[in-house]
C-alpha cells in the first residue's frame, strides 16, 4: 500500500542528516541522476502495483457481495415458488372437499324431500281411510248401539260368558282339579292366567268379608298365580312381579315349605283357602281361579268393523 510504504533512501540523495553528520550546512538536496533514477522508477512501479492489488481486492469483494445478493434472491424466489405450489395444493384440496360436501348435501336434501313426500302420502291415505270407515260406520247397527250406550251409560267393559267381572278384570272359578302347572296352562288356553291378587282392588291387606276373591272362593281351596319355585322364600306372581310383604294374608305359620310325602316335593305353590293364603305342593290336584282383562266395548266395535 502506498500509505504504508517506507521512504527509500537512495545513494545519490544527501540529506540534512548526512550533512549534519559531516558537520556541513546544506541548503538543498543533490540528486544523482545516474544512480537514483532506476530506484525511483521501481518505487513508482511498486506503488502502481500496490494500487492494482487494492483495486483487485475491491473488485473481488464487490463480486462476492453480488454473488451473496444473487444467492439471497435465488433462495427467496425458490421459497416463493414453493409457497405458491403449497397454496395451489390447498386451494385444490378445499375446492375438492367443497364439491364433495355439496354433493352429499344434495343427496341428503333429496332423501329428506323423498321422506317428506312419503310421509305426506301416508298421512293422506290414513285420513282417507278414516273418512271411509266413518262413512261406512254411519247408519249401521254398531253406530246406533254406540249412540245408545253414550246416552244410557252402558258399561265400558264386559266379560265373556261364565266369567265374573271385578274392577278391570274378569275371573273364572274352574271346577276341574289339576296341578298348579296344569291349571296355569288351562288359564293360558282361555287367554288368561292364574289369578293375581296384588292390588287393593282385588286383595285387601286384611281378610275382610267383602274381599272379592275370598267371597268367590268361600270355603273351597283354589290355586292362585303365586310361587317360589324359582328362588326359595321369594314369592312371585305369574306376571313376574314380586309378592309385596305389606299385601300378604298368609295363614298361621305360612309359608312353611313343608315336604309333601304324597307328592314327594316341597310346598312351592300358593293357594287360597278360608280367607288365607297357604303354600302347597305344586303337584296337588286342586281347582284354580283364572283371570284376564275385561273386554272393552270399543274393541268389540273395532272387531265388528274388521269382520265386515
């Protein structure tokens, strides 16, 4: 570098120091043209070369800066292209999902519309049938009977012949002596079941004379629909309900689950006798009381309409 180069002393230059060293006074520098000219030329060439090196370094630095800038711009361009590709993929994905969702929505809408049309069609058919039935029912024997019952307060329900009505149930006291299981099957064949005395309308908590079933049974013994054959000590009615402790009228010492030598079994079935309940061997042959729901008159009208 020019600023860092030391000043060369040439042999032809005699400065003040030399004169001072020799003790003489020098007012001007003497220059030896033959000896000092080549050295001066070399110094000038060195300075020129140093300037050229400095310019070359500056050019290299500028070139490196340009390359760095180009690299940055290239990276930004690549990142922009990648971002565009990702954005296009997302747009395509959401567009596809939107199309599929629209198709599914159209399918659901069509299904709902078809279901609505079917419902309206069935509703219209039902209304038309009701109108036809009403028209067919007018001025018939059933219609006049219905009007008569409305005016003179006919009973709302009746029992089949031979059955005795009490509350909403009909009861039949059978004379045939069968086992408890056979009696149960016999009641089922008559569209009923063994009598269930688990409510205050049929069975009171205490044995009063007005108790309906006891009055019907009088002093005879009849099977009723209770048993503990499934779990000993847990008495159940034939409809699957449990015999409530507060509604029982067991006889003295009953139930005792005694062993019957005659039938070779324990006493696991219930009967009524003398205003009380007793357990008995299920194989014993006794009459039974059957029970079923009373027939309502509107069901009779419905059956008559169906039979026409």
